[in-house]
C-alpha cells in the first residue's frame, strides 16, 4: 500500500491559511496564531430596499494508492480560471445555473457549462484579503425566484464577520450592488476561524456557522460561552426586523427566554468551515476543522432536533478525544462526531460536503461525501451510518480541496486551489 506525501503547490500555499494551516515540504498542519484584535467595524449605511473520557482512536480506514485514472473518471472539469474558488451553489430558481464564490471577492456564474466573464457581484473592495478572510459564503433566499434576494458572508476591511442582503438586478446574471442591507455584524478578535458558510434550513430560517474567534485552542473559551456568537451555529429569521435588529429571532431557538444569546442554535464548534443540510431528510452535517490531532464530521438528524441546543464538544473535546482537560473529560450532554480521523497519513483539515441526491453517480446515492484540504482524499459514508462510522475512500486526488457544492438537481461539485470547479461523477 502506498501513501502519498503531498507537496503543496503555490496556489495551495496562498490559500492554506484559509483553514489555519502552514504547509511545508510534506504536508503538515500547524495552528496559526495571529496578533492583536482588529479594529471595531463602523456600521455601514443601509440601503432603503433593501449565527470522564480518555483519547479515543478514530476508526481505521484502508487507503488505496493514488490512481490518476480514477480521478479522470471520478471528476469532470466544469470551469477553470477562477480566483480562489471556495464554494459552488445554486439559486434553485429553475435555471440550473451554478454560482461560484471566489474568496478574493467575486461571485461568478456558470451557465450551461460556460463561465460568464461578468461577475454576478464584485465585493473585492469591501472585504479583507488573505489568510482565512475574504468572501466566504453565499445563500439564496428560498423565494429567490420571486423576490431576488440573496445573502453573503464576508470579512470586512476591519476583519469582522458581516452578513449582508443583496438583490438581483434586471439582468438575472448581475446583482444590484446598491441594494445592500447589513443584516448582522460579529466582531472577530483574531483573523482566523471565521467559519463562513451560510444556508437556509427547514422553516426558511438562515443558519450561520461561526468559528471560535481564532488564535489557537480557543483562548477565550468562546465556543462554550453562551453570551458570545463565536463557535456557534446561529439561526435567524431574515423575513422581518425587531427594533434595531435587521432580523427576527425564531421563537423555537433554544436560548429564547433564558440566559444566553437568542441567535444561538448550537455551540461547541471550532471552525465549521463547510456544512450542509441533506435536501431529502434535512439532517445537518458539519465538517468541523480540528486543532492539530483530529478532524471531525458532526451529524444531527431531524429526529434528534437537527442540532437544536446541541453541544459539539469543543474545546473540551477535539473529535472524540479530550482536549481541555487532556484526560478525564466528560462527554455528558455532548453530541459526538459520526466520523473522526487523525493527521497521521497527510490529512490535516476536513472539508465538509453533502449527501448525494443526484442522478449521474447513482452508486453514491444516499452517501455523504467529504474530503481533506491537504491530502486531496474524498471519502463517503452512508447517510444513515451508526456512529462512529467507518469512512470509505471514494477518490484519492492530487487536489487541495477548498469546498464541495451542490447544484439545483442534487449533483455535487468540488473546488480547489487550482481555480477549477469539477463535477463529481462515479468512477
């Protein structure tokens, strides 16, 4: 059995900090600690238009040798020449278009396999650049086909997380930038662990995945602080306003009427870089990037509340192992990962994916796909697998994977540091 020792490309080095990594020679993962907290954001003007256990070894997985022919059969290039692509998604408006988020600040459109030259939206001058900062997330309103609203997650010029609403213009392939409405601003004490993914979940509520605020080891213990929005999954209702808030709080959020921030839906997350809802079952799947030993996939099913009030363990636990304290930690009340893996064979940073519900790769039906930034490996598990699940290697690629994405028809895509969007098909 041969295990690759991947050497990062120049684009990989440029984007490695996106996941809090330092890459040298053979791939390694070293937690990056940043300096002083950025200055507080001055809110922008709103346009009128418009959240006792010892270390447990993760399950073993048999890794196959790198096979170029498998890559050729398993991934089909859809578009290339993109700048730091970090997400692919759709508007679910019946057009079948794909929207690609570039970390450098633009949203691009792919129509019938053609990458349009004009960006859907260009926010390059409104964001902080480099490392884990930039334009990170995009979600279209469930009623986008009739109201033209969509939402972005970005880090501002001062380094804070901002969620903003925009509308499409009279040209369906170009947004109206002047329609901007700031929904929420969250101060970031450090430049890393910004999360960045947003998505609409059941009930039409907007979910916001927030990292723990950065540095290393969550020095402020923010992921467990119910008075902080950092290290949490947030849930808000953007279809209204309450007082000075540009959103409403769903009455069923777990901290409504008790101590804690009302926006919090679940806690104990380190850096939920990519996560998704199963479009068939509405189960919530979270890829939470680990500290320096274990990566994890968290699954919260509809029958268990889909993560409502869940505690995913950080910083008490990293994966299924104790982190703080290093021994004898308690798992009481914690939602343990469905999958964990360590860094022993070149893996370093989990990239959460989706449950496949498309039609092209029928052998993947009902399986959750996810990958790793450093090794380029893509694995799958059954969506109904018992925890702790054993992952099955789907592809061993030479890519530095930045994200997965889902099209309107349930087909899955993968983005990477080489600026390419690839369609996942059955090898």
